[in-house]
C-alpha cells in the first residue's frame, strides 16, 4: 500500500492537533500543583488547590460538628472548630515550605499537602 505524501502530511497534522488538544485538556481541567487533601476518619473528604483561595466547612450533613478550613495566599489552616481542645486551630498554617499535617482528633479530620 502506497500512501501519498499529502495524505501522510494530513495524518501527521491530525495527530499533532489531537495531541495538542489532549495536552490542553490535561493542563486546564485536571488539578495540578500542590493540593490540600482533607480526610475524615481516613476517608477522603475533598482535595483543593493550595493556590486558589477558598473556605471549606468540614463536617457531617447533620451538622453535629464542624471544622473550617481556610486556603488563602498559598496557606492552609483551620480557622475554627467546635472541638474542645482547639489544637487544630492553633496548629501553624501549611505552605509549600512546611512539612506537617493539621489534625483534629475529636473529629477525625486530617489536613495535609500533596503534590
């Protein structure tokens, strides 16, 4: 089977366009960079970009307890909790330059950074 140069060039151009489209989809729609991973009792609650400001209220649907996670200026910290000991609230913020985890043992909440 003999493929003409014109058909071969067209096929190559189509492959390049599809590859560029796939790359754009990955770049724009899949999370990248450092992520803030929140787990409750070892089960993933949510993942949030570290460099996108957000406030996340963590807790069950019945509202029996809550922790408030704030992500701003490349920092993630627990600003409020209705637990008794408040250790999670007093734990320093997580940044790309820190190694650590924020834990609220009474609620089973863990906040950590992931690449």
